[in-house]
């Protein structure tokens, strides 16, 4: 009877001890995220929506080519 109780406790002990060895502990880092504050509020009335029809392409030689979308 003593062997059965001993084996029972050994099996229960193994079931709880083995996961402790194989579990990794993660280090927690505190990350501070600063909220971006808007520099300037967009004034919709002053903004020209015709600029959306123009695309500026920058080439490797530094020249800028403007394309208009139809």
C-alpha cells in the first residue's frame, strides 16, 4: 500500500514539476507610447482639392515629373 501511495505522489509530482522546467518566463517591458498631437488643424475651406489630380514622381536623378490624372 505504501508503494502505491508513493507512486501516486511521484506521478502527481512529475505532472506538476515537469511543466515548471519547460515553461519559459517572459520579461515584461513597459512601453510608453506618446500620442501624436496634431500640429495644425486642417482648414477644409482653404484646402484645394484640385491637388488630388496631380501626381509628382521623383526620379533617381532628382528630377520631378508631374502627371495629371483624368
